[in-house]
């Protein structure tokens, strides 16, 4: 599961969410798949924008790259087909990308869809 962070910055004197970042381990994304599914975890640790690691190979993503399921709101999907196509159009090998960033304006839409808290499902087996 990707490491999820929201980086904050001061905008007009107010501390505001600035970017949503998903950081992946090597090989975590299988670019042969059409979608990548992960569990959205909230609350996020507040990170200062100056702590963002720009040395990691990063790709921008857009709100339109997300696929949501109302029946399972904690699980987000990313349209890898769309992201991969955009990267290849810019002559970027998707396999080198280790981080996705969703920008400020689209972050506001995403924050509305994130669950208020993380819930865990407990399954009991009766013997």
C-alpha cells in the first residue's frame, strides 16, 4: 500500500492542504494492470511542503484518474491506463515513477471523499 501524505503550506496566511502524495515501493505498481487499488487512510499526518522529497521520480495525477465506489468508500482506484498513456506520450517510462502527486485545486475534491476515519472490518469464523 502506498505511503499517503498531505503536504500543507500557508496560503493567504492560512495553513491549507497543498498536495496529496502517494509514494510507492519498487515494483508496487503493476503497470500491466488497468487499475491500482489502495485503501485511503485518514487522518493524515500534516507535513510541511518544504519536507516534500522532490528527488523521488514523480508524476502528476488528476482527480479524473480516480475511480470511486460508493459501496466501498475507503478503497480508491487509480486508472493506470490513463496515467500510463499520459506518461508514455511524454516519453516517460512509467516503471521509473515512484510517486504520484495530486495538486491543490483537485485535492479539495478528493478531501470531500476521504473517509472521516479508518475503520477495520473484523471477520469471525464460527467453529
